[in-house]
C-alpha cells in the first residue's frame, strides 16, 4: 500500500520494509530507499524505465457525471478534482454516496460518513484493480484511450463504482501502459534466459496511414508445461528504405535486446528477396520461406499458365464486384436466397495476397449459383453470366484446390508444432493430387492439375535436404518412419545419433567435473555405512573380498557415447508409431517418455519449435489493422508496440 498523500510514483512501487523505508519496483524488482521523499524513486523510473511518464491521475476537467441529468436538485453536485488537490487515495472518494435514485451526492467537507470507514482499508487495492480492468479494454478490445472521456462510459463506471474517480486518458496511455509493458517484458526476458532454442518469424506490413512496421515473433517450447509458446519480440516502425542491410540491423538489434542472438536455429519469413538476403547473408541465420506463402505462389503460377482458368477468375471477379457495388443487385440476390430457404451469403472477392482467396471465391459462387443466375437475368445483366463451360470448369478447379486449403490451415498453426509436418504434408499433398480421379474433368482442369503438381514439386524439391525439417520430422513420433526416400531416412538417423552423442559427451564432461569437485564428500558418504575403519580412516575390507576388490577396482563396464546414442535412437524407432488419428500432441508424448529417452527428449525440446509459416506475424498485423482504426489515428508507434506486445504475449 502506498503512503497516505503519496506521489503518483507509488503506482510503480510497493513498500517492502516499512521500518527501514525500503520500496520495491514493480517492474524490475529493484529495492530503493524512500525515507524523506520519493525523489529516489522518481529518479529510478526516469533512469531505468524511461517509457513510464509520471502523469497525474486526474486533470482539472470534470471527474464525474451526474447519473440523473433530468434532476437539477441542489443536493446533487458534480464532483470536480484537480491535479493539485487529488491524490492517490482520493481516487476512491469516501465522501461521495449514491442515493436510491442513482444520483451521486456529495457530503459537505469535514463530514465523515460510514462509507469513509468501509472503503478506507482496501481503497488502494480496489482502485488499482479497476485501473487494470480498464487497461484491458485498450489491450484486449482495441478500445481507444479517449473512451475514458466518453459520457456514456463515465456514467457506467460512476454507476458501478460510485467511489472511483476515472483517471485521464494520458494517465493510462503514458503511465499505466508503459509500466505494465515493462513489467511483462521483464518477466518474459527472465523466462527466455532459460530457453535453449527460439525460432523467429519476421514480416513487414504497411498500415492504412502508410507507416511500415517490422514484426518479429519468437516461438519456444516450455519445459515445464510442454506447450509451444509465442512471444512478440518487436513491432517497430521502419524508417528509410527496406534494404537487406537495414532489415538485418533491426533483426540483430531485436535479437540482442532479448539476448537470443545465439539461440535462433531458424528464421521464417516470406519469400521477399530483401528479407531473405538479410537473414541468410547479412546475419548468417538459417532461413525458410513461409510454406503457406510458397503454396500460394505455386497456385498463382499454375493459374497463370492456363488462359481459360485465368479468364474464369476474371469473370467471377467481375460478377462479385457487381454485387458488391450495386445495392439493387445485392438486394435481388439476397431476396432469391431467402426465397430458396438458404442462409444469406455474400459473394467473396479474391485478393492476390490473401491465401486461398481464389478457392473461397469460387466455392462461394458455386454455393449460390442458381441465385446468381436468376439475379443477373432479372437485372438484365445476363452478359455477365457464366457459360455452362465456365460453371463446370469452376467446379473442377474448386475440387482440385480443396487439398491446398486444407494444407494451408494445417501448417498455419501457432499453438502446436508445425515444422515436423512440413515434409509429411507435402508428400501427402502430392499423393492426393496424383491419386485424384480427374478423368471426368474438362481437359483444361486436367492440365491445371498437372501444372499445380509441377509447381509444387519445383518449389518444394529440396525439403528432404533440409536438416532442420528432417530432424524435426524424425523427432515427431507420428512421422519418424514416414520418409519416402530410404537414404534420407538413414542420413537423418545418423544426424540424430551425432546430435545425441554430442549431448552425451557434454553431460559426461559436466558429470566428471562435478564428481571431481565433490569426490571427497561422495567417498565419505559411500563409506560411512561400512562396518569398520582403521585408525587412519581407511575402510577395512575382509580378506575374503580383497581379491575381488583388487581385480575389479579399475574395471567399470561403460559403453561409449556413440554406442549409447545408437541404442537410444534404435529403441525410439522400435517404439510404437503414433497415428495422427490418435490426437496425441508430440510434446505430450515426449513428456510421458522423458525418462525412457532422456537425450532424445532434450533434443526434441530444442528442435520441435521450428515454424512452418510466418502466419504469427500475419496475425499480428491483422490485429494491428484493428488497432489502427479511424478512432485511433493519432496513436503513436511506441503505443502500438506496447499494446501489441500485451495482445500477442
């Protein structure tokens, strides 16, 4: 609890030792003396937490609003507070009371009510809890800070908490938000210190105000909970041109700030040449182009090779645009769907940068085919109508693209491992297309399928040469025996054996060092239970066992690190294969067998966090689009970073 009549600095400190006048920073846990004044505390905030501004809680504007605006009774007053006469403890004013009619009544100064004694004990805690709940509106629901100045919101809070005075928006934006950001960031930095491997994804986004942002997310496996966790490492404004050097500089700065520069086994981004060069050449990190992005490019490449499919896409786009542009046309389409007893659905427009949007557009227009034809005929727009050939081709193409939509959803995971399914799902997709019966399809559709197969095989030809993804696949109990090429399976097995051998060597060195340091203590403990000792302290061994002791003293059967690794890997391969239909998470499987395969378990924890796509960054920027709306046009980039950090952590 903060001292009575305290400074706003106490929002960021707690009294640790009242007798010694020691306070602890809520963000970095540093303990400081506050005897006499809070200058030591404020200096600490300015020096260690420059993002936090000590903004007064209340301005000179009205702090509360009468709930009954139609009753101008002299007994009802509007409480006004200023930054000079309102302190931390005044935020829950015990001098205010609420009548049965819902109006706020102000008792004359100097008069104490029962409420003054009821609320005094928990005033600080209560106001702090309400502050944080209001902060959640800004973080979770993307509400603008100015909502605290809206009349309806103030009336709601005054009705629910009549003793709570709402702080200003600047107090929330410049004081509480940075403080909460610093506290959470410090917690996550401590958590990442114990992480051995973190996969990052990176992407660039341009907002509606033409500001460019670089987003960087990190993904690691929690050793205690055995779940894949994600964290927003950075969402920063990009100044200047987006050259590989500038991007590499920003990525390195982020990695060094979070102290993970030497823990990054893989960086995933789109296939842009600038960010690819920044990661691979300028930083020397291992790079993987977003799988979903590559899949989308393969579909676009196949469509561009077919004039008929390209023409069909253009015709459907024209129809969709017509119904989106014309209110009369939409009303007609809506009416026909209602008459058919269908759920009303709007036509969907495809966007080149949005994955599977062509599939969704064609799928939707097929669902409302009859209503589309009827509407166009009734509106004298039959020229737009698709021919029978077009409708049949649309149906064929939609069926061919269906597996691509399923694969995109599968690899776009963020809460479960996705790197281990890259090779298996590619194998499955190719097999699905090859086994698809298209004998009854139009010749154009059959050629389109062949073009898709060629594009996929070309773009993903080197997947089985990626050591990162082959090891991930091997360590996933669902796919350890699913390798198409026996030579790839054997090479991956040897790679894993080498990794396990290196891990055993490391453990042995640590164990030997520990034994050397504690050898004397262990010897004393091991001999303390012996029946007798000599005067010199040596253990007396019976003459019957002296021959055995001399012979076996230097004989300790122990396999080499390599042989132990081979045995453990072979036992793992001979263990039961987990089928995907069993719905068992690979991480939970390893949790159950951490004592059976201890070294493979440790390896899996550091390898299975590889991501297949940069979708986490795409989701980040989708949230940014909701955050930077018409009601938040003046939101600074630093505030965007802090809000998105809470949203994505």
